[in-house]
C-alpha cells in the first residue's frame, strides 16, 4: 500500500540523480512526493539545482546548500508524510596524492564527493533519524558491509534488506550494495 504523501531527502545530493529518479517513479505511481536535496559542495549544489529546475516539477524539488548534519526539514514539510532518506555517500579514505588537474575549488569538490570525512555514515544515520525518516536507503561500495552495519547499529537503525549491484552479467563481483 503506497503512502498518501512521500517526502524524499537526498543527503549529499551531488547531481541530484538519486532523488530525481525516485521522484520520477513516484510520478509514474501517482504518489504525491516532495524532494529535498542537501549538499555541502558549491559545484554540486549548482549542478543539482539546475537539474531540479529542468526536471519540470517546480515547487516539489527543493535544493539546500550546507552540511547534512546541520540541515533540518523545512517548515513546509508535512508532519504526516512518509519520509525516506536516500544517499550515495562518499566511501573513500582521504586521497593521499590527488594528481588530477583543476583549480583549488575543483580539487575540494572532488574530495567532498569521494572522501568519507565530508559525509560520515554516522552523520547520515543520526540526521535521518533526527529528521524523522522512516527509511534510509544507502548505496555503498562493493560488498564492504561492516561500516554500514556498524553505523546503523550505533544509531538504532535496523537493516531490512541488502542487495548487490553488478556492472555486467559476465562479471561476478559487485560494484555496490544497496541497503534499506
């Protein structure tokens, strides 16, 4: 049974793709849905804001720039909506030697997208809980479950399902795991 109203929180939104895909599926299923994207990075904020603008759901897509840890649901959020947080967090350790070209701003943007310290798992779980999300869906690297399970347990979340994603039917190894 689908909820009457759904609110999606896209933590560390990046380009906004995860949230926009969920919004599209809600539209197909005729579910009223609002999308809230949050990203710390200036470049990501600009890209996601433009992608939201072009999506055609004006007023239902809201992008905020800032730390997810400091973010809270805006005053217009529904008190009785079913709320899901989605996140494809950074999962690399600090880049010891980042030799890719780019300005200092581009280098920082790349680090924010890749390094765990900019959006730690514990922060994702605790903030999703504080924002009264009923579910948290995380897309995580390969099959390294332990960091996700540890952070979930520490914040009182219970894993309901995990499935492995593969790039090719010919390659038996997974490149990511989705949890909820």
